[in-house]
C-alpha cells in the first residue's frame, strides 16, 4: 500500500478542494491510503459527508495554517504545528511515501528542505513539472522557480535528477534525452554558466542531446529540459498565459456572428478534445526534486479535479520508488564527474611541470 500525506488546509480553498479530491483519488486507487492533516473535526465531517472510506484515511490534527502570502521564513519559524509542516513530517517519519500541498510555494519549499534535507551531492532542490508535447509525449522541465541563479554544477545536478526521475517513471523507455534550454543550439551561445553546463553534460554519461531553443519545448524531441529557475519560471508562466489567450481568442471568434456560431457547433468535438489535452488541471503537481522525500506542490488555485491529479503524481512517484533511483543516479553521476575532474586536474599539473 502507498500512503500519501495531504496538507488538507493548504491552497486558496483548502478543505473544499482537498477533501473531494481525496475521496475521488481513493476511489480510483484501491491500493492507496491517505493521511489528512489539518482541522481534524472539520476534515472528518467533510469526509463523512462524501461517504469516504474512513478505514483508508488517518486524520492528524494541526492547529496552524500557513497563509498563501506568508513569508517563508516566518512560516518556518512560527508555524511549527501547521498542516503543511505536519504533512511533510509524515514523510520524514516514514508513515507516508509522499506529501502533497497546494499551499504557499516558498513556505513549502523552505519547510520541506528544513524537515527532509537535501540528497547527498545536491546543493539545491529544484521544482520540476511534466509538460504536454506532440503526440501525447510528456516532457519534464526543471527548474521552474526555486533557484533564480544557478551555477553550472547545480544545473548539472538538475539534469541528473531529471533524467533519473524520468527513467524511474518511464522504465521501459530508452535513457532520457536531456536538453539544455538556451538562446541557440550552438555550444558557444548563452551565459557562462550555461556554456559551462554544456561542457559538463557533454562529458557525462547522460543522454545529452545538446542545447535546445524554446520552440522545441513541445516537439517531443527531448525528455528532460534543464534551465535555471528564472528562465524556467518565465517559460512556464508564458505557456500558461498563451493557453489562456488562445482559448479566449478561439471562443471570441466562434461567437462573432451566426455563421461562426454554426461553425463552432460543428467543430465542438474537436475543440473539446483540444481543450482536454491542454487542460492545466491534468498537469497539476510540481515535483520538489533533490529532497530526501517526495513532495508535490499543487497549484494553489486549482479545483478538486486538479488536486486529484497532483495526488496521482505523488502516488506514481512513490510507486516507482523514484526517490531511491534519483539518489542512486545522483551518487553515480557525481562520482564519475569528480573522477573526471581529478583526472583533468592531474593532467593539467603534468602539463605544467613539462
């Protein structure tokens, strides 16, 4: 059985989203249990109202809630009994294999990093998310906002973690194709950090396909896209804005006059299919990679359908034992990197002596 812990109070709505999502998730996944953390009395009442299988739900009371606009450090210092922190502590104790929250992103990252710590060899955790691409392909992109400024070594660590996660969730696929997001495909393009990262990835045993530009995000030619959090977050928010823009423009065009309305009726099945493919709720659930535990961040403003997808993401990661595979992969890649670095330094010293 897989057990997930839920910050039931987190997000813009809280229990109005997390409880119905939890009930729907349990109905879909018979081999899963949940730990719901928050106002125990209210959680129990809401679960009973929806006929939840109470034998598969444990409720843990928490006296505090982290607000959506609360400063991360203040939440970490003053909210030690928050539903967010207690949910993460269930992962640290081993009672749960993953934690899910729709709460304050900064506070969630700070709390998760404090409680769980980072994996050996990982300097900073990254936020990763699967994005839809052509022909049903899913592309993993990181970092999406946790680290605005990164060194080449940190970007290399992101690549390793992303590659290992993709392989853990897609075990029957070839090694993940890793691409470095840049302003051109040539290795001389980009910032110094990006150019150094290119060299590190090229010399590694990862399946590195080189630099990719932004127009390759949706082509399906790459499995893992690596960027610093500044660039990654801008790309993500641009995608979200573009989807909303296209949806509004299509809607307006089909309501322009009688003829376009008739055309809209004829095209409705295709439009519904298009809408479903790009429904952001289906891709809800960002992954905090690099921690000694699985933590999934749901969008704060999502509904019950979107939060249920975040629970599915956590379930599949726990089921695939992705954390152990990432840890092993990071250790192996960083050991190989350090060995090459030592050999290069020794060769440089030998040349100097000559």
